[in-house]
C-alpha cells in the first residue's frame, strides 16, 4: 500500500486519528522499524495470531477512546504464551476504563530489543509548517520537558544537533551504567520523519500531530513501539 492509503482509509472510516496499527504501518512505509504484530478481536483469535509471532509479546487494547493505554490498564508486556495473552485480554476487557470504551480489538506485538526509550514527534505549525521533535523518554519529556524542535525539512546535521542540545544527551551515550543508545539509529529515524522525503513533509496537509512514544533504541537499532497520528 502507498502510505497515503492509511490516511485515506482512516478518513473514510470517519476517524480523526490513525489507530496504533495503521500508525505503525505508516512508519514502516517510511522505513522505520516497528514490531511484528497482529490485531485480534478477542481471546478466541489469539492462538492463530500467536503462530505468526515470536514470544515474548506485548498485548495492547485498541480503542479510539483510550489515549494512554497503560493508565487504563490496557498494556501487558512480557507475555510468554497464547494462554497468557488470552488471560491478559480478559483482564483488560474487565478494567473499568476499558469496559466503558469502544474497543476495536487487541494488538499483539513482539517485544522490541531492550534499549533506551526516547520520543520522536511532529506537529504542524500554522506559520512554519511541519516541525519535528525529539526528547528523552519518560520523566525527561513529561516532567523536565527536555526536548528539541526543528522546522522541517531537517538535514542529518540538524538531527545531530537536536540530540546534542538535549540536556540529558549524556544519558544516550550511556551515562550512569546505562547501555548507550545508537545515535545513528535515532538520526535515521529523525530523517525518515522530518527529512526532505520524510513522513511529515510528505503528509504536511494531513498530519496535525505525530507522536512516537517510545522509540526503543538499543546499541544497534531503533524500534517504534507506540505511534499516534492525529489528522488535520
Ligand atoms: P501507552 O503510551 O498508550 O501507555 P505504549 O504502547 O507506549 O502505551 O506501551 C507502554 C509501554 O510499554 C512503553 O512505553 C514501553 O515501555 C512498553 N512497550 C510497549 N510496546 C512494547 C514493545 N513492543 N516492546 C517492548 N516494550 C514495549
Ligand atoms: Mg506510549
């Protein structure tokens, strides 16, 4: 499918945002690594889905009503078997916030290799057009707002500078006993999102906001494990 299809399909379905699976397919269409996954309607479809995937997997609720899946009890990581995935889905379906939501299914996806969690995002500024953003994950973004922005399109040098100007830049290099995160892998993703032929430039009229949170970056690569695109 051409990348536009994911956006057209979402609009045809009356959506204002791409669901996680479509968002990841859009990222994959731009060469960004995403976990191998399957979407199931319920526990009865898990066994078949499991045959196509390699454990451990993550199970996530798919609902346009639920923006923060973990907060709603809608994410279970490190799931080792089909039976465990079925149980996870039953438990999710019973959680208060999920029970009252429009649940479209459950995403089952392979675990990304361990690494540091960073955030890559984008938004459309009415004056400057698409902007691309990078930050360190978790509290660094949420509490410390340690992020850097550039107007698209960016060059590799811009991407390098964006990382260098983060206050927590040393963490990516492996400060305090952490394994280093591949800077090249992050720069590659920033280019695929914010570069000249990148996703934000190619869909400037359609994408209002993009959020890859997190991108899990190991010493050798980066995988986008959560994706949210809000349409203009
Ligand atoms: P949300 O942000 O909606 O709560 P996420 O999809 O970001 O849900 O999942 C929550 C957390 O679970 C992520 O920040 C990450 O730590 C972990 N996680 C999710 N998917 C994967 C995956 N495929 N591999 C490894 N860890 C994952
Ligand atoms: Mg997330």
